């Protein structure tokens, strides 16, 4: 296979793999499956939202937080938008919106709408999350900055 | 073309075709086009939501249900998340969230937020839905199970 | 590289590039970055929503509209669904839903839910938006028509 062909194939595969990785987050946490959520992160990766910073072990326990348990009891969907993705060799950055919809009477309410910046790394076993930053889109400049290039 | 190259190309094409198939569902039903919605299903495929099980003919008539006609009269969007996709030869499973937003005064309200499991088959004419399972994320365990591997 | 292999690779790359182009819109406008939003359009491209028609220069100024400035002050997310894409040589059509979620007290409210039809062109520098049509899904037939083939 020529170098050029390999480069084009790899670029497509990287993009597909990263989109798949991100698409696994919502179903994992909505199913209450902390193992599957944590498996998306690199061993030394982190997840920062609001004033909290978790390591991969912390992501595993996220589904047991009071807030999350209550979301699941009421019924919730963590819905992520199709990602914007930029790949640079063995690192990549993706940007998505995320919306947490929670059941409330005869409808669902958007209790969180956030900007997300995903910093990704290619490990021998595949792409993993090195750092995910999540901030509520509540008018704060810090959230808007996550959406910039 | 080498066997390995064909395998890699095919994997990318399968993923793109399945994502496209699923992305056609929302626009078809919001446009009231039952033919186009039904065309996503295999001839013997089924769609199960709440306590209803439809075959492909049933999917064709879905847009004429009272609930759906009323959704369209008020204005509605069936918004699906980017799918998680696992392909295994000539079958595949995809998982998405779906959100039905319905116009209500000066805003839109999420009247349904569901977990969806799409079981897909490769037919000579392309990938089609063999079975789609949809359950409201209202706290029921059955909905969360659709989101598991 | 064989003609057939080049055709298959190109089809995959076109689809990925168009999905990426569309995924850049929401983050750009939510960050208040009119330059990045306008850069998605062809020089003579247009964006039509409600009763407004903008050219690419107009898209650049969109983030300074009173409505948009107020959205950003309150906190907003322009969330687009994964696109349905049809490519025909050097032109393509994509269809998405878009949802504008605006912060309101302790939740976010869907202030706009629209049908979007994106007419795209391949330019020497890559795919760009030739025409984007956006209409509120408020029960109007004109919005549903954007979702048809």
C-alpha cells in the first residue's frame, strides 16, 4: 500500500474511531455503566466539569453520584452532538455540545447544556480521552472559549 | 485491491452507510413521508416502541397515527443523536438517543426522549433495519438495557 | 491508485468533510465568532432563515444581531443533528435539524427547532455552503419541504 493511500485511509479511520468513542459516552452513563464510561479515558486522563476534576477512576464512580442516581431514577438522556474533529498525528481535539434531558412530569427538561472540548490521544489500544472539559453554556465566557479552535 | 485494503475500505463504507440510514429517519417522519421511513427497514423488519410492534408496512402508516398527525400540525422535530455503531460481518447494532421536540406556544418541548437500539442487516441492496427498539427514558430499567453493549 | 479505489476513497472523504463543515457551525456562532461561521460559506453563498436572506458577509455579522447577543448573554447552544448527506459530483445536499437551546432560570429552553437544507459546492479549497435554508418546524408546510429528498 502506498504511503499516500495509507495516510488517507488512516485519516478516515481516525475520524470514525474518535466519533465512535465520543458516541459511547452518553449510552454508558445513561445505562449507569461506569466501567464503560471510564474505558473511554486514557489511564491518566481527566474529566473536568463545573468545579470538579475527575481522573479515570473518578469517571468510573460518576454514575454513583447523588445527582446522577437521581437523574437515572427520574429518567435521563445525555445527548451529544456530532463532533467537530481536528486530528494532528497522535493527538486530536473534538468539540461537541452535550444536553442532559431529565424526565419531569409529562415531558423532559434540559437541565444541562454544555460546551465540551475533548483532547484525545492515540494509544497502542486506540484513541482515548486525555482530557475532557465541560462547562455549562450559561453565559460564562469560559464555556464559549471551549468552542473556539 | 488487496484483501486488507478491501476490508478497511468496506468497514468505513459500512459505518458511513449505517449512519446515513439512521440520519434519514427523522427527516422522513417530520416530512410525513411514510414511504421513505419504511424504505429504511428490511421487508421483514420490525419497529417496537412503547407497547406497539410494527412491521415495515406499519412503519409506512406511522405518520398517519393521530399522535403523529397532531405533532406535525403543531410542528415537530424527531432529532437523533450521532450513532454508536458496532459491525459484525453482515449484521450490525447501532445505539442512539432520540428526542421528539413539539412546538408549544413560543418554544418547543421534549415530549419524548428515548433509548434506541437498531439491529441492522446487510441486504443485496444495502444496510436495512431488521429491528428497532425504542423505549422512553422515564426511569424504566428496560430503556437503560437498550443502551448496553 | 485505481480509478475505482480513488472513487471510493473520495466518496468517504467528501462525506467526512461535509459532516465536519456542518459540525463547525454551532460552535462558531455559540462562541460569537462570525469569521469562522462565515468561512463555512462559499464567497457567493447565502443563508436564508425566516424572512431573512444573508450573503457570506451577512453571516459574519449574524453574531452581532440583538437576538444573538442576547442569546449569548443568557447562554445558548446551537445544536445540530448528524446530517443526512447526498453527494453528486461537485455538489451535495445535506439535511439536519437544528435546535437553539437558551438558558432560562434553572434550565435551558428550545427557542428554535428548525429544518435545515444545506446545498454545498466543492471549491478548490474544499466543500463550502452555497445555500442554507432554515425554517422553524412550527407546523408550516415550507419547513417540512426542506426535509424531503
